[in-house]
């Protein structure tokens, strides 16, 4: 299963995440109890839930009301109180990671160390309730065992009043937290993305994509925002079943025009030994009509440097092209072993079986097993393939 957090329409806030999690089945009474109890040492909150319709979309609104406003606390004391809460360790750890993201953003913006940071809005009791409520719901739904994909965040526009005065939207802390991920301005003159919501999003998401990948939606939850606009002020979270799995690879390329066939063959084997997932050589015509070859290597990130070093050393290339973090769809696969009797002798053959959406799409014997049987039996490779189909 894959979970999609979609803040493209109206941004993200902690209570919107909680509302969407409730829409997907998180227990309201448990959440209320956990949020109110956790926020007691930070000023206290009162939590309530209600169904609301935001421009035609039925959604859940989580209302978190502070009982004590203007509660300020420095970061070390704040974290100490979180650590002392009576919560599962994984909930506390994830919550602390989220607050650390916010504190680091505040420290960077104000030129302070973490120890000197004082939480204002983000350290108030409602933010404690938002963060711990979101994390509690996330774990209670089992989403920690699923892949979480985030879509671009609508951040709004205009200006907003804070403890530091009137600042432009998106707030500096929001921009700092969201460095490196895609955001969308608007669609209204209002703050749509809060530091708390953005920090939760960054901590929970395994991957950020521009568009929804190929999948089958199975359930959708909508968390309502407090404000009313001319568009549905909701955050949606999508549960889905995977049609294909995906992973991230690097694609490494260089042109070759001065190696012999034997040297290219040696390079091919060397790159596989260094951890390349695949190596291909394609004949090409280069500048000045020179014949050459395009070397293309598929690599996991952890093997990239070893592969680059091997290419530089073996080819003498002066430049190598690298396309990092390319996403590829992959079918689910498993290996099964079958036994075959050939010419009175029993052989084991391993098959690589591929599945898409639970349906078998391919079953192929491993080449090394076929080669071993052909050598041992005296049969041709083609004959062995025919016999074990």
C-alpha cells in the first residue's frame, strides 16, 4: 500500500492532517485523550472533532483550542518535557524529530543556536497537540509500515502576523523547512502552510513527487482547515494499492570511441563486479562521423562512486553524465526453485517470477542455471530451455 499526502489544493497544517487521519479511521476518543494529556505541561488544549462541508467536500475538522496563550519555552526544556511524556517511544522519537526541524529552521532564520531558540507559535500547546496527535494517528493506522509520498504544497500568499511581527507568506520558517521540495504559491491571499504542518509532512514523507504515481486509490480522507475560501479548504490523504513498486536509481553515461572490443568486454564485467544493476553498450555515431559506443550503467546510489571511479580509470573518459535519483517502476518479484529430471539426472532451476497487482506476469529461468545444466548434460542451451518450460 502507498499513502499519498496531497496539500496541492489548500496547503497543510497539523490539525488538517489529524482530520484526514480521522477520516481514514483513526480513533477520535483516543486522539482527544492523547492530545489533551500531552499538551497539559505546555499550557493545555481542548480538542473536538466535527464533520464539515468545505465547498462540496465532506471533511473532518479537528479543532484545537489553547487554554493558555503566549506560552513560550526554550528548546532544551521543551524537548525534556516531550521525552517525559507517557507515550510509546516511537511516537516520542518521531515527534521530537518534527520539533527539531522547526527549531533548526527558527535557529537558522534568527541566527541562534538550538539551545537559544524559544518556541512561540510552534511551542504553544496547540502545536504540541497537533504534532503528537498527527504522529499518534499515523502509527495507529499502521502508516509507518507503508510508503508515504508527498505532493507539492500550496503555501498561499500575502502577509501574516506572528510573534516576530508581520512577515510575508510563506513564512521564513516554512521556506526553511521545505528547502528542496516543490511548492505552489496561492491560490489565495492567506497563509496556507504552517511550520508545524510542513515539519510533520517532511518527517513522515518517504518521497516527494510532482504527480501521483500509477496506483489504485482505495480510500480517501479529507482534513478541513479552519478558514473558508472560494475553494475547498481541505487536505486529502489517499490510501492506495500499488500497481507497480518503484525505487530510485542513478543512470550513468559516457561516450567511448577508443576502446577495443576486448577492453569494452572487460569494462562490462568490471562494472557488474562494482555493483552495477545493469550495463549496456549501444553503437552510436559521434561528432566528425566517428563510430563509437554509448556506455549506460544503472546503479544504486550507494555504488555510484565506485562505478564512476571504475569508468574513469578503465576508459580514461574526461566526462561522465549522471542522472541522479531517477524513479523507475518495478514489478514485485520473487525467486522460486523447481526440480527437473534431464537424462536421468535431477537438476534445480531457479525462476525469477514477476507480479503486477498480484497477477503473475513473467516466470523466467536463471541463465546461470541453464548454462550449468547444458554443460553438465551435453545438451545445447536451446534444448535445455525447451525442456524446462
